[in-house]
């Protein structure tokens, strides 16, 4: 009831604002809500007002205004309605080519379709994504070169900057920016100019602050704090939390460097400090490897993996024997380097590459490993500020902010609070709309696997150790399967499905048997079927067909 009253107040405020007394969207919403609240007389009066507007000459303009508002609404309620927003915005900008605010809104939605989560949800190929990026790019360049207000130009430049950041992954967009004086080519210049044109626009400040997080943390901090002072938003608080985490890491890194320099700054002490720094640089991944995010994941190549079934692969991911195998060799190499020998620690890396179970780094292309960076030592005021901003971001979004929830979980990992981190990752894992936030959920499974793995090492009871090991393998297996599903959904080629293998449908049907032994046998057949990576993608593609979901695809994509 309170929500209805609040909605009526908002609609009434719209109708009483300048030039909005005949807003057909507000009138229609008000009529529906009044009817729902029981005021039938007022609802009928509003419907009569709509009927009167229908007979006026400017009714078509009112309808176009309504479509624009509906498109904006669709663009704000999540990716599942973004395709409808694009359809309506295209109608509006075609009828009103000089309405730059709606052109900007269309470009913003199109730019979002370059996000991996969007591509996976709509199962877009790289070609369609590039076409949408080019359409957005042309719209934004048009706004930048127009007589639009400075704020609008600033926002357009901000979106251009974000598009140009992705140009390396969108070949058609990269080619479009070459050899043109009227088209921007550098993201950094776009963001700088955007801040000059719109120094108090929250959108410009927020996303410019995010960009400068890469190489100018002080600038990022300044812009994000300015944005929050003007109007606190969930996005600005999230990015400010990321900035503070990065500042804390830089601070810890400086302290570590001071520690490695040694007590003397001259002669032999200086030489020792240099050697230690070089060793740390070359073998950074070797130190505290159990505290690194499953570093062995990065060494497993396609060749080895393709000969395994899923259970074997996951067992390998959770096994520590490979960590222990080369400890003596690594320590010997470091001692030789310290004693002046020429054999560098990079030889250790090379030896890992030639290890029979670590054949290449290509596995990173199959499952992106979220490597745990150096821990943050508390107390640290930057870490406290980061935690506060993450929590503000999640609160402002009413607990529906997967990226901020994931980053808060990673933050707890950095400060050593695995239990609280696991709570955050579990929130993501329990979400039902997998395709909506695929990357965060995949990484949440992986990070949870790493936490259970650490719990296994710390367990003092055999039963607890086995329990944590089983949970770790389960989480890694889920991450592996979801990542393969993710890759297949944006794959441009259709994998070769061998007709000699049983189909997933047959295995599902066989799995309905009440006999538990038969079910286990059929599941074993399924995993045995998934031996080759290409077949794995094929099976997962077929699995998606069993989920009743009809993606909303705009009509202008169907021709492609």
C-alpha cells in the first residue's frame, strides 16, 4: 500500500511539473494506480483525459514522448529489457534526429551490449557486438560534434572513452577510429575533456574516476569523492572502494620493498637488496603458493585437460602434490642466484612449463583464474574506507549489486577473513539468474573453492579436512563448467558434435531411473563423454536448450 501511495505521489509530481500536464505515461500510470487503490471515479476521469488527448493534433508527438520514456525505463531495469529499450530508442531518434538526449541514451544502451555479461545473456556473436559498438560510436561522435549542451557532450565523451577502452577487442571499431581527424582515438583524452565540459556531472565524474584508477589513483580518488559529494550512487561508492583497495595494495607493496632492501644502502648490502628484489620479481608466484589463488590452474594446458574427464580435472585442481614437486628445485635455484650463479628463477618457470602436468599457459583462456594478490595488513585506514564504500554501495542498491558483493568478498580475502568472504561469495552462488551476472558467479565459485582449500590445509581433524577438500573440488568443478558454458555462448563457431556419442537428452532420460547405481553409471557416462574440450562445449550448449528461456531480441538484429 505504501508503495502505491509513493508511486501516485511521483506520478502526480510529474503531471504538476512544467509542460507535463498531458504526459500520457504519467496519466496512464495514475489511472491504473487509482483504480487499484479503489478510487474508480478518479481513474475514469483520467481515462477520459487520455481519450481527449487522442483526438488532438499533437497526439502523435505525445506518443513519441511516451515511447522515449518507456525506452528509458527499460534501459534502467536491467539487461533483460535492454533490447526493448534499443527498439524504442531507434524509433524515437529516427523521428527526432536532433533530440540528442535520446541519441545519447540509445548509445549508452548499445555500449552496454559490449559487456561480457550482456553478450552471454543475449548470446551475441562478435560481429553483432561490433556492429552495435559502431552504431554507438557514431551516435556519440555526432553528439560531440553537435551544438548539444556541454553536459551532454561531456557524457558523450565519457561513453566514447569507455568504448575506446574496448577497441582492442572490437576490430571493426578499432578500424573505424584510424586515420580520422574528426574521430577521437584515445580514451584518456576523452575522459579529460569530459571532466572539463561537465565538472559537476555525477556520471562523468564516476566513470572518469574509474578510468583513472588504472594509472592515477589520486585523480581517481578526487573525482569519485566529488561525485559522491554531489549525489551518492551505488556505482560511485563501489568504484571508490576499488580505488581505496588499490591504494592499500600500493602502500603494502612499498612497505614490502623497504623490507627487501635490507639494512645497508651501500656495498654488499646494496647488492643483496638488489638480488632479493630481482628474485621476488622473477619468482613472485612461487612464494606462499598456497596463499596464491590456485596458481596450478594457470599451468594446466589444453592438451593435458582434453585427455581428462571433469572429475579428473577437478581432482588435479584440488591436489597439492604439484605444488610440492618442485620445492627443492625452486629453493636450490634461488640459493644459486643468491650466491651469484647465472641460473635465474625464470628457469623455474620454464621447468614448470615442461612439467608433464603443466604444459602451457593456455588454460587461462578457458577459465580465468582470479589470482589472489598480496594480503592487506590491518589496521589500514585505506582498507577501512574501502570496506565502508563497498557496504554503502550494496545498501544503496538494496542488496542487488553482484559486482560490489564480489569485490567485498575479495576484500575480505585480502584482509584474511575467509569466513566473511565465503558469506559474500555464497550470496552470489545462490542467485538464480545465472546468466545475468555470469562473471561474478563464476569467480565466486572459484574463490569459494580456494577458501575451502585453505580451510583444508588448516583443518586439524581428518573428517573436516576431507569435507573441505570435497567442497573445494565441487566449487572448482562448477567454476570450470560455467566458464566453458560462458565461452560457448559467445563462440562464433559451432563445435563438431560427434554422432557416435550419446546425446545429453539420452543421458538425462537414463538418469531418471530410481536405481541409484544406474544413476551413478549414467552420470559417469556423461563425464566420460566430456573428454575433449570441443565436445564439452557441445554438451553444455545442448544443456542450455533444456532451460526454458526466450531472450528478448530486437527485430533489427534478426536480419543478422
